[in-house]
């Protein structure tokens, strides 16, 4: 499979992930979730919510009880837990390790959370746990990383692109990032 085509192989879309999480949040808060509640929670029309939830039902992620309340199936619940864990891990990694501003980290984590494979999410969680462990090598790494001043190398030695500045400009060597 070509790499770019694997994007379509994700278990849920960004939108579907938010529907599933909305159902979970509403059920935790109120004990139930109706299609109209999901629509209101996501600030969308009831028709849009109904269409998306129908698709989630067809995929076995959502069901309705005898009162027409929407609930997550076991598979849907497992998926929501994975997405939430990925979001938390990503937000921690972005804010505490990479020192991305919290609001930007929240946005970026939301964009990525449902795209990570289980393997990558687990490995990232392991890295975050290690870096939080206060073990001397982890502390030393974080200290060194946070003191590092990145300077864009010459275009011919740029690791990421090779033919232009990896920070997005033509003027290689003039940009730097304090991490």
C-alpha cells in the first residue's frame, strides 16, 4: 500500500472521533445521549448528527437502546479510550517536552489523536513516561534538549529536505529555534 493511502485506512475520521467522544461525554454527564443532544453538543444540525450516527451504527461503534438513546458499543468505547489516551499523551508531549504553547498543543493533539496507530500511541506513551520518570538519563536529556538552540544548517546538509531550509525558508542558516 502506498503510504498516503494508509490515511484512509484509519478506524475513524476526525469528525467521527468527535461524535464518539461527544456521546461518551454526554452519557457521563447526563446518563444518556440523544441525537439532538449530540447535535447541540457539537453545534451542528440534528440532520448532520443523525446521518453521521447512522454511519457509526453501521460500523458497529454506536447503538441505540429501547428509548432511542445513543450509546457506544464495546468497540466504540475501546476506540474512545484509545483516542482520549492519545490526546492526553500528545498534549503532554507537546506542552511539557516540546514546550508548545498549551492552546496550540490542544489544537495539534486534536488533529492527530485519531490518526495514530495503536503501536505509535503506545511507543509515544512509553517515551513520555520515561521522560517523566526523573531517572538521571531522562532528566539529563530533557535539560540538554531544552537548552538546545537549533540553527538551520546549509541547504545541502538539511536532514529533512536537502534542497531548502528545513524551517521553510530559502535563507538557510539564518533561522533558529530555542527549544
